[in-house]
C-alpha cells in the first residue's frame, strides 16, 4: 500500500469522526427537546418508532454533509472547513424540518407522544421527511456559487414541495391517509415515507451541480418538482396494476395494513426516482 493510497484513508477517518460528532450533538439536542427518554425506549422498550425517527435523522445528516465533498478537492484543510460549516447548517435545517413535519404533516397528533407510544407509522413519515430534506441539502451544497443562500432557499422550497406531494397523495387516495397514520397503520406511514424519499431524490438531482443563476436554477427546480410529483404518482398506479394484480394498494394499506406489500411498492418507487434523477 502506497502513501498516496493511505493518505485518503486517513482523511476519510477524519471526516467520519467529524460527521459522528455532529450526529452526537444532534442526539444530545434531540434528547433534550424530546419529552421522553429515547435511549430507554430504544434499548428497553425496543420502540421501532424511535429507531426509525433517529435513523432517518442521522442518515440525513450524512447525506447533507457530503455535498461539501462533491466535486474536485480544494485541499484537505479547505474541504474539512467546508464540511464543518455545511454540517452546522444541515443540523439547523434538519431541526427546522422536524418542526415543519410535526406541524403540517399528520398534524392532528403530537409526534412525540405518538412515537413514545410506538407509532411506527409516524416514525416512517418522519424518517422519509428527514431523508428527503438531507437529499435536497446535498444537492444544494454541490458545485460552486449561491453561497449560504442556496441551501436555505432550496430547503424552504423543498419543504413546500414535500408538503404539496403529501397533500396531493392524500387528496387522490380514497381513504384518509393522515387518519390511518394517526391510528398507527404502519403501511400508510411507509407509503408516505417512501414517496417523500423518492421526491427528495428527484429534487436533489434537479439542483445538484454549479450554481448558474437564480432564474435558471429555480426554473429547473420547479420543472423537476412538478414532473417528479406526476411521475411518482403515476408510477404508484402502474406498480399497482402490474405487481399487485390480485389486489390494490388502497386495500393493502387501509384494510390489510400490509407492510410487506408496501415495502415492495416503495422500494420500486425509490428505484424509479433513482432512474429519473440520473437523467435530469
């Protein structure tokens, strides 16, 4: 093993340590803000809802922060500084995303109370929201230009799109999605979490790369957001017809609460989103 191959490995260790520090600081902050003992719920109560919430949050931190490492290196010291600066902004914006999700998605139930009671449906919604937000931040941190305003502006727009696709999905679904999630229907929560993550992938691809000007970047974002919403909702119907021939997604979610069927569906929707994001 040569010195040239060893040096990047040690640098990667440094970035991992820094990222873990941000995750731990976020854990401490969330523990302080959460009205119950999350560690107890995880280790003693085996609370899946808490695990989903925290897993989505920590993965989103990593996704958002690596945007600073995309593109050519400016030197280890400069890359590390950018990594730390972006990490601070990522943590702040993910905390804001938490409040937005709590207030505007599944808004008739207190999320902390639902998660403490083991409502994994809410956990899936929060995880999907976090992952989508992390993806949007990743896209906004890639390339050059835009300064600090780029991630903030696209964070706000990204949250608006995520709320819009949630409301649209609820509008076109024959049963009340929010009520099912409030009742703890895990299949309903997984459906929402999956489509939020898929939309986040498409939004991330639409804004990734060098900043070319607000007019061009905002136009690209708007077109990708609209096409993403349409394609993902159409994809759900196509998957319903082709891969669930003896039933419907509505039956599997509302009546049967079939998590297995929704795992298949959301996996395929995310796969489609990956393909769409690759050609944007």
